[in-house]
């Protein structure tokens, strides 16, 4: 099958998807490297209307701003940040979009970069915000009130009319219910000291934009469906839940997962795959149905799996899986260290609501490729709304809340929510549409990788490697010569690169043993990027871009030339 580079969204939604990658200037034309920032210097607050699915600015808002980056600089040096997202998928991700490392195939409409916030100069606005003011702001929670109640949940209990998309007087989307009160095993505890089902996990942040040095801290929390937290007699059991989480981890990461010593006879499942029910200290990944090798959940989930109402397969989460992802500012401690802020920029939620088999995913990818061939200039159609979320066509629904002008969290409108879908469907690098959980830390790390960044930060974590032994972050620095797609992170460039563009050996050696050496920004940079983002909040101009920067981004196309190449001669494939 030739270049299956489009996802299952085609069958479900019936429209072309993967127009989300852009290449860049291949001829080093200096005229295209400059931007008239004055044109974008004035902005008026955007009027938010949550009750409609009307798009105000960008019909292709599912294409990230990073995809408009010019990969060839004015010095004719080729940069390839594209390899991090566009590669060859691992089955059942049948997407091969590695060709986008060499060229990109924007539609006529989407060749125009409508993320015009990239071209704004925020210098004057940022200078008006003091360090003390921005620190006070980011340390003030907009998730909890003074009594520890979840503010947004209380608001949604009596949903404002302007948020009630279907007009039924109630909120039909996700209501926040995580208390960010994690114990020594990463389980979230509610006010009644009972498990909420949410469990925090630590992971190596995905390449580029997701690094704190580029403007945001974040975390990701997982929750499996209630059935996977219960015994066969339908009683809640943390032990059962822990085992099922470990089994899901093994299926997603396709590796053995260490567990506390467990008596397999209690669950009737050979977790360590040694042919007998005994004491297990790991869940052994051994799933090859065509060879007669299967795996199973435990507890009530084992029963449901047996009768076909709950599913298990490598590279796929069971239906009912939920993720919660907070994107935050960068707090700065008195000694200059950086950490997650109390204030949340975005609260992102995802739930897997349906199951697709390998065959269904394969056939859907074929159908998508056919549609692109038949309708090469058609934009993608995305279903959903601000209240119940956006559908990605792969069985997941995504919903987001973002800061309002007064700093409180509000639902994202339709156009703002489209921003989530482009990366969470149609990318070869994802595992069942996810980024973080496949990168979870293993049993050899603190709390076996089950912890929140507020319990232990990034400092001291070893640099991850690809399957072939290549250092992931070092490879990104080598290929891109910067720490982000826009190549405007001067702090990392000065720290890690020599004047000739080669990496500083001593800095890379430190990185191998401590990713915080690269990922954590200085206090000065953290405060500057906090202020830059606060300007966007004040404007409510998210539909024009939500990337934190002060000076205009000069490495981004305003209009991508037809048939533009990236300058990359052959794709880099890393899995």
C-alpha cells in the first residue's frame, strides 16, 4: 500500500484530513523571511460566541501554526523539525506521512497562514507587565476557589445560557472532577479521601513545542472506565485498577511493565506469561493473536472482555479511557527554579467513546487516501460543538476550556477547539491519537512513573532514546538547530550550539543524564513568555494563534508558495 498518510477520519467524517504539515523556503529568498509586523501590531478583543459553530477566521484551524515554519533559513541551512511528527506509523496507526518532511501539500485555502498572532510585536504590551504582577497572576488558581471547590464545576452545575449549546438547561460535556491531590502512587483523592479514578503519570515531554522552555508547563492524567476499577463482584479495588492500568500500559508501550508482587491466583490471569498462576512481578507483553497468544484484563473487565463488551489490542486504549491535560504558565521559585503554575491556561479533556478494529482502521485509511485523490483541494470537515466536544473520527471526543478575559476558565468555542483535532488525528507519530502515555516513565523511575510533576519535576530525568538507540532530544536539536519549530528560542541556541551551528559536546552530555538541563527555561525567559501569553488572554485572540513570543516570528510563512519544498532530501524515520 503506497503512503497511507491519512487517518480514519475520512470514513467517519467523509473529508480530507492531513493538510496539517507545511514545508518551507527551499531557495533562501530573504524577502520571504521578513514580516511587516506593523500590519499585525493592533488587535481588538475577539467576541466569543459559544452557541454557534461559526468560524470567524480560519476554516483550516486544525492545522497547527508550527506547520507554517520555513525550514530553509536565509543562510540556506535546512532545518527539519518535521520528523518529530511526520514519520511512519506503528500499526494500527496506518499513516505514513513521512513525505511531509520533504514537501507539503497545502490546499489552496490553507496555504494562507491565518495564525497572524505570529507576526505581532508584543514588546510594548509585555513591558507594561511587571515581574511581580505576572508572578502574582500565575500563582492565583483559576481552577479552585478559596474553599477548595472546583470553580468551573460549580459554574457548569448552573450552566450559563451562553454556554448551553443545545439549550436544554444543563451542561452535557465534561465537568471537571480531578482534585490534583495525588498520593504516593499517583492516585487523585477527592474531598472525601476516596479515589476519583484519575491517576497522574510522568513522561518525557514530546519534542519541540511541548517543552517548558518554549512557554508552557503541562501535565497529563489518565482514568480508565469504572468497570476496569472493579472486582468480579463489582466492588471498587485499587489493586484491580492498578493491574488494569499496568496492562493498558503494556499494550500501549508494547513492553513489559513492572508491578508489585502479585498473586495471580486471585485474578485467574497469567500476568507474567510463564504458563502457570504464581507470583508475578511484571505484566509481560505477549500479544500476538495470529499466533494464538492473547492477553486479558483482570476483575470485572476480564468478564466484559470475554463477552465482547470491552476490548484489548496492542496500540489501542479500551473504550471509556479518559485523559485530562492541563497547560499552564511557568511559575518561578525564589531560588530561580521553574515549576507548574497554579493558574491553568487550558484544561483539555479527551474520552474514547467507541472502538475500531485493526481492519476498520486500515480500511478507513485506504478510504481517506482515495478521497484525497478524488478531491485534492477539499478542506476537512470536523463534527462537534463547544458543549459536547469535537470528534476526531478515531473513536475519541476532545473538549477544551481556556482562560477568559477575566482569567476564569471558559469553554472553548468551535474554532478554538478545532486546534486540538489536527494533532490528535491523522499523525503517524501518535498511538491511538495520544502523545504522552506512550512516553510514560517505566518501573525503574520514581513511583514507577506514576506521579504528578508537582510531586517531582523534570530535573534529573534521563534523555529518552528511540528504538535504534538514538537520543531523541539530541536528534531534534541536531535536525532543527533549535528547541522549537520557529527557531526563536535564543536561550537554548546560545546554550547548546557553537557559532558554526554544531552542538556543544559538554552540554549534550549533561542532557543525556538530565533533560531539565534543556527543557527548563531560565527565570527571565519564563517570566517573559508568561507576559507574552497574558497579552493573548487580554485580547482573547486565540483564533489568531496562542504561541507565546514577544518579537514577530520571522521564520513563518504568511502565504506558502505553490509546490514549495522543504529542502530535506530524504525523510528521517524514528520510532
